[in-house]
C-alpha cells in the first residue's frame, strides 16, 4: 500500500553491529537528549498560583445580555434554537405587559430560556444567528455537577445581572462576531 | 598520660563519626529532593516547589510523613526478622563510610585530626565486604514479609548483587594491581596531581560504574523493585519509617558508592591546582564531596534516561559481558604494568 505520510519505516530484524551491541554510543546519545531537556524551560504552570490566559476565541458558558438600561435584549425569536446544531436551546415567548418596560427591551421576551449544557457543543452558532446581540459565549467555564438535571441552565443561570459589578463583559467577543458577520 | 591520649583519640574519632553520620544522612535526605528535582528537570517539569523556597523543605516534610504514618506489620510475617531487616540494611549502608579518606588532616583549634575514621590497610576489601552484606537486609525484608512479590524482589536483588559483585571485584583488582595496596588512603594519594586512575583504567571504570549502579539497585538495574511487575519489590509490605529506612539506605548506598568511585578512579580529595590542605584541611572534603555530588547527578541522569533491563538481559550482561571484560581488563593491566612499570 502506498504511504501517504512518508513516515512509515520498514522493520528489519538484522543482527546488531558491534557498536550497537556495546550499548555505550546509544546510551551517550540518550543521555545527551535528556541533558538537553534538563536545560529547557519547564512548561509547567503552578496552577492555582499562576493561571494561563484564555484564548480570545474561547467559547464557554453563555450569557444573555441586557442593554445599558438593564433591559433584556432577547426577544425570543428562536433563531438561536434553529441555528443550534445540537438542539440544545429551547424557549417560550411571552408578551411584555404594561409596567415591564424596564425589564424587557421589546414587546416580546423569553419567559423561559433553557440551554442544555450537556448537549451544547459550544460552536457559537447561536451568537452568530442572534439579530439582537442578546446571546454571547463567554470565557467562563461551565461548573461541574453530579446531577444531569442541573445542567439545564435556565434564565437564572444565563441572564447577566443589572448592577455594574454583575455585568459580564463581552466586548472582545462582540467585536469578533461583528467582524465575522 | 597514655590514657589521656587515648581519650582524646576516642573523642576525636567520635566527633568525626558523628559528623560523618549527620553528613551521610543529610546527603541521603537531600538526594531524595535532588532526585525529584532532577527528574523533573529532565522531564521539563518543576518538581517539588511548595514546601519552603524551591521546595527545599520537602525532605523534612517527607520525614514527618514517614514517621507519622501507620507502622503496619502483616500477620503472616516473621515478626522479628521483619523488624530487623530495615535496621540491618541501613546499618550496613552507614558502616561503609568508615574507611573513606575524606581529606588529609584537619587542623582545628591547633589540633590535628585525621580525616578518616579508620585507616585500615584493607579499606577497599572492607567496603566490598560490607556492600555484600547489604543483600541480607533486602533478603530478610523480602523473606520475612511472607509475600510472593517481596520474595521475588528479594531473590532478584540478591542474585543481581551476587552476580555484579564478581565483575566489580575483578575490575577493582586491576586498580589494586596498579596501586599495590588495598588501603584507600594509599590509592587516593597515588593519584595526586592529575594521575587519576580513570586514565589508566577507562574500561575498568565503566565496568565499575555499571556494577555500582547494579549494587545500588538503581535504574536501569532496579530489578528488585520494578513497580510494574513486583509492586514495590522487597519492601512491598513495609510502611512508615521501616519503609523510610529502606529508601534512605538506598540513597546512602548511592552516596557511598559515588564517593568510592571518586576515590578509586578520580583522585579522591585531589584536584589539579587545589591543595587538599587549604582552609585548615577542609578543602579535601569539599573536593571529594564535589566529585561525589557530580556522580550522584550522573547516577540520577542515567536513571532518568535509560529504561529498565529485563531480568535475563541483566544476567546476560553481568555474566557474559562484564565478567569476561573485567578479566580481559585485568590481564591487560597486568601486561601493561609488566611492560611499562606502572
């Protein structure tokens, strides 16, 4: 069969030559290799003390954004659920009542919004599909759990807070999406 | 007057023995740290770094751990032999340093002190004798545990040590033929300047180094405790400080064999351009320790480079390669000594 990688080698069971049989050249060669590694810089991070920065394109735990006045951006159009290749997103739409203008930006909003974090493949197609800049993937890691049920994240886990310190910054991600679109 | 002299002599020797004891234990403790750190560097890791600065307190932490762990004695074991074995092993390991000449004379407060516990004229024979006694600790430990893995480990260790002692002794004979003396002090002093034995005995040195690795049960000859096959080998059933003694004694053995190698082949406390009498005689021990530390590093370097030999390969190497080679080396040395006068 034809080799595609050109890396395969024919195995030969030939008698070892004298130089091979006294081992020493091979041992010295091996020791030179390990000595080179001795002076190499270690790749280890002392994890809790040092942390590696995430890549700017990292896609983790989703956030449902609010606008500057603290109103939810999501209008429950369902485009994200349609775009989702893993069928992880479901939602139920509801009409905004009088007096709720401070909570929701437009007349329609998502009363229930659920992402199944076990189904989600973190592809980011939902944020590309969203016409309202409501959903973004952030650099937060989805926490682990023992119970499968707990991985269905509702609005309590997804919508960001209103106060400035509970807001979640997605400017880098936002720019990335805009460039893509 | 004679009594007073004797007392001073005994006090002096006691002092030297205590210092040596502390030094050997200290070096062995920090060899464990060095081993882990060096292993880490060879594998592009960091090694112990949390206990103290750069992990320097790691041996202390390990010691506390060893002392406070449960001391377990299996029901089916030979209880007294089981307790005796680690003690016998570490005792033998500590005894060997008595004949090593650490330096010339130490001048302290106007007193002259011989930097060798005892200058017996059969020093090297004494070391060989005690090294071969070391196998008893392993054998007793393995047998008394009443565990088949321990027994396998002990049998392997003892057959390996017996096989390699032959080649070791034969390569030593070549050195003794050159020096004409069994006294380590004489052997070392003959290498003053740069007349190191390794230049006259390169083959003998390689054989001796290989055998020393095998005698210390170090990789690539750590048959006695190859984890993949024998769990822990002869110390599988041991825990707490009994296990600590076994592990410690191995590092002591390594330190002593590194000093012996330095004495036999690398001029001991002599180094060209440095006088061992400097610093009131402290220069000698520093040179010897420097050489010994270098060889400890080489031992670890070999351990983290070479994979373990298979048991039959080990026996093959010992009996069919090293022993004939060392006999050839002996004959060549004899011929050389006859022809060239040294």
